[in-house]
C-alpha cells in the first residue's frame, strides 16, 4: 500500500494532550488513548460468557442468538472478537429508521428482531476473527489483514503507539479495527475508502480468545452499509 496507515491519521499537539483527528474515511471517535498494559485482563470464562456477565451487550447477544452458529463459535472456538456495545446498534437503527420514516410512503420501522437475518449474519461475522490476536499482533506498518469468520471478508487491525516525553514509541497506544471494503473479487481499495473505528478496551483474554471492545461511537456495520442492506420491506 503506497500510503501507510500512519500517514492517514493526523496528530495535533495541544500542550501535553494528544488529540486524534480522523481524516475522511474514518469514523468520528474519541480522542482518548488507552494504555496497553493497563488494559490487559483475564476473564475466567468463554468469550460468550463475558458478554453475558459484563453487561452492555444486550443488543450484540440478541444478534448472536439470531445468527445460527455464532453462539457456539464464541463458546468453543479460538476467536478474536471486536465487541460492539449497545450504543453502536442504536446508532445504526436510528439511521435506518430515519430513512424509512422519511420515505414516501412511510415504511415500517425496524428493530434487531425484524431486520434481515442473512444480512445480519454477513455484517456480524466481520467482527469475529478466527484465531487469537492481541493488540501487539497488529503492530505492523500497514496493520494486519485478517479474514473474518465467514465469507473470506478481510478486515484490518492496526496497533500504534505515539512518541512521548522524548522516548520513541513511549507514549499512548491505540488499536484500530478497519473495514477494508474488499470487493467481491478480492480487491482491497485504497485506505480512503475504508471505515476505521478505534477500540475502547483491548486485550481481554478469555478461555477461548481475545476481546477488544470498540468505542461507543462506532456504527454497527461500518458506515452506511447497514442501512443499504437492511432497508428492505
């Protein structure tokens, strides 16, 4: 890739604070960084158990239960999950129902129980990667390109750490998760076409995998694809 991931993100220094500004193609997100070491934690249970016990993932659990086989994957297989919070589903449904509410004639509004299950399978599977990937796994120039659980759809993990206090790579850290918008014939477009989301918590180690929690401002489905796929009768 001609332009590296780092050249796609701008850093503006204001005093001692670091503010991250996303360029076109990236979601709006929090400027806060998270310390890799402090976020490392162990959970005594499966990845699915974590979602049930921790709270804040009711929407994700509903979706997982609607898609055949996903619950079993998160209970038994070695996978890496980028967990989507309830607010992310709220944002996606609000966008979808705004389109349906303002159409002529007005169309019936949707919720997670009524949207198309096949498309739900396609989108949800992109948040699950086969294999174990902690944040450091993506410490590569252009990130790590990893096929998601189904359909050979390639996602991107990118770990970065900025310089601070005169030490190279001694500053705050963050893990990004990107939808590469890969085409049906396997072509990954330039980075400007991607949708990238930051994580809020990284490296939660469960009995069968890793969980990285996406920021609350993430739109489930990465951009307008959710609306395009779900805006059906």
